[in-house]
């Protein structure tokens, strides 16, 4: 039998990097695979599969006898998270009205914040103030995902856009009318004929040219790199996802980083770091529909990079500047969360409905490549906090300019695209069905 502390204590940098990167490897594969097939099979089934797989893998990880088994469990958990990332924001964007889409998506993203705070609080209680086994911690950390799966199964419907685009007009009308009523709309209900008039030329069976073209996973990925999306959407989004994910890699190592810097009571400082999620989410919720996604993303990424610079400055004389390190680290986390909210909204809006899940999954996959890379960078240089902080700051500052340089659209208060060639222009939606569905 292997002692439970072996996984946690031996070769912290090497094993820690392997365990941390294994979940990102799973997210890479899971995001791309489930994103492409989620566009074919549906957002809701993909989301449910991801949630329950992640919960099962988390429970199994709590019983892992070795680092190798732990890596396998974390890989499976990553597959589940990849499925969630490719479907959750996609589903939220397609169920939300155009005028308030950013607000609703950031509210959904806010529960990621609650999860981060929950995990940090549990670490503070179990490790900072007590000496519980990490196995209990991992088991408890898996429970919210299981609860989320039950809630989605019970209350969340399929996307009406997905249903309409796949010829399921009656189901699309039922879902759209149910969502409208739940939001306080009591006017004339959306009819099946209205949806047919708007989506009939886009939907169809296996012999339909649009459906047939996008039926295979590789065909969907090819659409992402077509001339309609490549330079103004896909490439800049990939660059931003890579930069944000590379910068976010610090969060995985924040407790060890605080320890290397020399801060006292590192689990309490990590809890403060997690709590900084809250102002970041609040700011995103208030600003995303007011200042626009593009401006909010640029402002949050540059501010996060500058905050890391301040943290690096304080880390040079950590004994005298502990407060500076803590406050600047918390500011970084707040701006980082705001940036992720803006980026999630932008990504879900800029890809058309027919390949939206694929787009989210592939962008998430690019982010996971950065996530895997940064785990080994952090593991190798964890004893040099100044290097890690400045590297992450530089990467995020470079990524902030990609949307501006590449001329990405800002879809604030605009209707979503249905198929790739619509992305060449901003579609305001002339038909009554479009206005009601979006």
C-alpha cells in the first residue's frame, strides 16, 4: 500500500506538473471531440455527459493509490470538463436574448467563481486549520459537479436554435416559448410555421447540403478555418485563449507560489485570492453589455498583466512588501475573471450556430495546450517566482492586442449567426421568428 501523502509530497514540481497537466490534456481532447459532436448530437446531452463523467472521475481520484492512477483519473475529469466547456456557454448563449446575452452568460460563469471559492475555503479549513487527508478533499470537491448534473437534467432544456437548425421545429417552438414565459413574456407564442419560414432553408435531413456539409467532425473543424472566419475570428480567438490560459496557469500553483515568495498563512492568502473572483464577476456582469465585449477584454487583460508586474515588484522584497504581493495578486485574479467572462461571451457569439460548439471546443483545446505547457513551465521555475510572474504578464499583455490588430467584431446587442457565411456581415434579423428565438 502506498501512503496517501506520497502523491502530495514526493517530487512536488514533477509530479505536480504531471497531475495538473493531465487534466488539461483531457480538457484538450474532450473540448475538441465533444465540441464537434455536440453540434451534431445536441448541447444538453453533451453537457450532461461531461458533468457526470467529471463527477465520477473525481470520486475515483479520491481513491487513487498512486500518482499514475491519479493522472488517469484527472485525465478523465478533464474529458468531462472539456465537454462542459464546449457546451455550457454555447447553450447559455443560445437560450439568452440578444440585449442581455452577456449578462446571462457572465451569471453562468459566476458559478465557476463560487466553485473556486468553495475549493479554496475547503483547502483553508482542511489543510490550513486542520490536517485532513487530501482524499477527503478531492471527494468533497467532486460533489458540486454531481449536483450540477442532476439540476441540468431536471431543469435545463435543449437549445431552440440547435433544434430549429436540425429540423425539430415543434421542439424548438416549445422550448422558445417556455423560456420566453419564464422571463415574463406573455405575448403571442412562437409558432412552428414562423420557425420553418426562418430556418427551413437552413435545416434538413441527411440530403440537405448544409447539414451534409457539416455532418462530419472534420468538416465542422474545416469551417472554422474557412475564409469567412479564419483571420477575423478563429486566429485571434486562438491567440487570446492561449494567452489567457497561460496566465491562468498561475492559479493552479498559487499556494506553492505564495510559499516560495515567503508569505505567511498561505492557505488564508489563497482564500483571499479566490475571493477576488467575486469583484471580477460583478464587474463583468455590469460592464459586458454596457462597454462591449472587445473593450472589456482588452481592459481586463492589460490590467491583469500590470497587476502581475506589481506582484513581481513586491516579490523582490517580499518580507517588506507582503501586502503589495497579496493585493496585486488578488487584483490580477479579479481582472482575469473579468477577462474570461468577456472572452467566453465573445467566443460563443462570433461562431455561427451550426459550428458554435465546435468553435468553443477547439478554442478551449488551444487554451488547454497552453494549460499543459504552463504546468511544466511553472513546475520547472516554481522556485523562481519573479520569472513566473513576469512571463505570465508578458503573455497576457501580448494577447490583449490580438482582437484589435485582427479587427474582430463586437457582437454586443446583435443577433447570432446561424451558418458560417452569415459571419461576413452583422445580421440584425428581419424575421419575427429570429427576434423571438434570440
